[in-house]
């Protein structure tokens, strides 16, 4: 699935939102590793990543070739600032109307509106792909993200108080949210 749009950030700079392609493999892998080092709000630690730049490039190409999944990158001043994507939950009849959404932005670019623009792009792509529901999990302590999702119309439908167990032994609560796309 392809996507391309230029948006203006809060600081006045332009940001190109587009699907990631094969040639973005190393840059996207670097962003993945950096974002997973910079926050505990994502699923894994950076040292758990087993992808190579070549595997990331192949992943991006599969997403570009797909009709119902996408990986969108945000490019600011020639630098990949973040990524977001949608994936199908599955192709079985009972669940093929559902997609899952994820997003990660490097800390240097927090607070500029990139998250909102990436989220809106993923919602647009999910609708274009024919999904009826977009779902996500967000760490309850990530209040800015939770509020952004609520403003976009996502509703909470459940919580798991011990969903993430950090290496420190602490737990993080995850909020399950969904957006009806009809």
C-alpha cells in the first residue's frame, strides 16, 4: 500500500509522510533501534531486535506491495523521524475487518505533531484498505499518546495492569483502544 503527503509541523518545517521502501531499510532500522532505546512505552527493548537492514528493507517492500498493510515513515529535513503502520489482525472471516496500529517517533522530534499526522495517515490507509476497526495498545502512563488517541475518536475497551514487565521488575498497564472506521 502506498501513501504520500506533506504536512507542516508545529515549528513550521515540512514533514513528508510516505510509505517506506526498500532503500529506507537501514534508516528505518536505525529509527526502530533508537526509539526503542529512548522510551519504555514500546513493546521491546532495542537489544531484542533481530532484524538486519536487509530484512527491514524486505519488510518495507512487502508492506509497499500489500493492499491492506502499510509502513509509513515521517521524513523531516531528510531524516527519518518516526514510523507508523497498520497490519491485519488476520484473514479469517470473523476478524478480517480488524487492523492493528503502531507508532514510534524519535525523541528529538517529540512535540511537533508528527504522531498526530502519522496516526491520521494510518487511519486513512485503514479505511482505504476496507477495515472497519482499527485497534491499538498504549501504555497507560503515556498520557500524551492516550489523549491523542481519544481526541481522534479511539475508545478504551479494556486494560491489562501487568501487560509489560520491565527489566527493573516494574509493571506497566496497557490500555486497549479501538476506532470504528465505518
